[in-house]
């Protein structure tokens, strides 16, 4: 594969050089996988519904070497001293986490490195032999920000091992491999949203994905052409999906589907909401209503992008946020403040993005208003006594790729 971006070269060089210093020889290659922003379609993925994410320019980069003659061990290190996978637990920059590959177990690996070990484990589950492997990670996907820093690690490692072991798995299969690693090895019952965006995204496009059939379509999202920018507001309220909240929501959705007699909430349309209200308890009903209306909003957003363009999607984003706040219960004061301040300062639409309980919001803003919107959000956070948010502009970038040649 040829190098896709000149901009990739410095990132590849930096992690390859550090790899040589740490492990004593050059890596076999360097791969990059992006984080993602979800434009709309939250918690619909594990309900077999619709999502509309895009890949970011921010990536996790891994330098990887197989050690077929060495002991069958994983050695993994990260250039980030902080918490490259957003696990809530700090990693030590440059410290090597080691694990035997004979019987890989999550408890034997420090939390961030489980996203690396989990991929090896998932390959072993499929009958592939993985020899000793060294991995060095360097990531600029903000961690714990709801931008899929952990899926970016999984996807970069999966792509690297697929190539080095000559497995030739299709990208859609790699998505499922990464999901299995995250669901079973890491223990977070997530869907395929994050990994699909990272492995299938395309610059200038959002990815419209049917999470049941896995049909994917690239929907043009050329923001600059329409004088727009998407502002990410990282509230710096950390979240983790291995813990309670996310699992409880998955369970509530399953309960709702079972009570309505369908395999997944994907099969419930808005016309059944009145019936759902009658047979479900109040909390479960609100969870169900979010999923049912959110699926419809994804479809409406795609139709709007196709016909009217991105300037017209604002009300759908606003409605999505309200639904997550009021029905799904996954927002928090900081996210609500970010969304509200952005809306009041001229954003066309704004919503929290990702799993929730913290992380980031996005705002679609006319380019000329971006500075004012950012200032308004900062001002509001200061006035509320919140931590200062991180704000940056993003646009749809390319999927995971090899970057050292
Ligand atoms: C997290 C999960 C995804 C998805 C989102 C919510 O990012 O990893 O699978 O469920 O939350 O849309």
C-alpha cells in the first residue's frame, strides 16, 4: 500500500524512532487508526440500528514488530504518560507492559494495553497463531473524551497484525475482531460504531452504517464548501464504558425489545411508541423512546444531507441531544452547558457525542462564528466553575492505514 498522506510521515518517523530506542531494532512497520466523532445515532449500534460517524484526523499510531524467534510474549509500551485508552488509569510513558501469549488474560495486562492484547486474543480465538510481538503506541486522540481513543488503538493493532501475519481480513471483519476484543477481553459491551468509523471512514464523508446488515454508505460531508466547521468541546469529564452506566443501558434496551416482542429495538418504529408507553415501566419506556426516535433522526439526517446539505441538520442534532439528556439519561451538567452555550452563541446545532456520562459535545457552526461560539462555551464553563474545556475544530478524515511507506 502506498502512503496516503504526506502528513503521515512525521508521525510514522517519531514512533518508529522511539521503537528502535526502546526495543533495540526497527519495527516491521507503522500503522495509524483514527478516533471518531459521531455526528448522530447514539446507542443505536447495539440495538442493530443506524449510525452516522466520521473518522478524525487525530490518530493512534503503532510501530509493530513480530518476534517469531523470541519468546511468545507481547511487549507493549506507550509514548503517552497519561492514559492513552481513556481507561481512567494512568500508564507510565515508555514502560513496557509484558504478557505471555500462551494464556492471555485481561488481569495480567495493565488497562490500556488490554486494547492491544485483546486483538491478539481475538486472533487466537479465530485459530491464528500469533508469535512474540512488540508494540509501541503514540496517540493524539484525546483520551476519555468520547472520541474513541481505545477503538483507535484496537484498529491500528488489528490492521498491523492482519498485514504482518498475512491474514487478508476484510475491513468489515476487522471491525468485528476489534469489537470482540473490546466486548469479551476488555469487558465493555459496546457496538460497532467506533471501529467502523476508524476502519471504514473516508475524508470528506460521514459513514452511514446499518448496524444490522452492516451495509455502509459514504455520505458527502464537505463542511468547508458550506462555510461550516464542526467544533469539538471536550468537557474533560472522563467516562469509562466498562463500568455500570453503559451496561445498564444495554440491559434496559434488551428488556424493552423483549417486552415488545422484537429481536432488537431496531424493529420498533415511532408508530409503536404509544403501545410501548402502555406496557413498559416509565424508565424503560424513556430508554426505548430515545433509541426509536434516534434511529429516525439518523435517517432524517442522511436524507437532509443528501437533499439540503449540512446547514440544515442543526435541529436534528439539537433534538438528539435533548433525547439523550431527557430520555436516555446519559448527559451531564457540563455537556448540557456546552450544548446550550454553543446553541445560544450561534451554533446551527449541537449535541453530546459518544457514549455519554462525560466526554465531548459537538457543535456545527458557521466558520465566521466559530471563535465566538468557542469563547461563549469557555465563558460559560468558567462561570459555572467547571474545568476549562478543550476546544478544537475537526473534519472527516481517512480510515486506518499503513503510514511508513
Ligand atoms: C460508545 C460505544 C459505541 C456506541 C457509543 C454510543 O462509543 O463504544 O459502540 O454504543 O458509545 O453511541
